[in-house]
C-alpha cells in the first residue's frame, strides 16, 4: 500500500498539470475565485483514480473482508 501511495504522487502531479494546461487553454487563471473549479476537477480525477485502483486490487484478489 505504501508503494501505491508513493506512486500516486507523480500521477496526481501529472493530473494537476493537465488541469492547469486545460485552464490555460480556456483562459482561466489560477486565483482564489477559480480554485473551486480547479479543485473540483482535481478531486473528481482523484476519486476516479482511487476507484480504478480499488477495482484492480479486488480483481487481483486483494480483498479486505474486515470493515472498520
């Protein structure tokens, strides 16, 4: 799990660069007023990635039956 967490840092950094480039293409600047738009896209991307990792781990048989 630590390896997955560490590898996610570079993936999320790339996602943030993609969002920044998309905002530049749409002529949206990085400021406080536009942070809601930028962070919402970032967190949606993050949730999507987490869901993909969860599904792949379940498919590989890494299943945690203990629900906390």
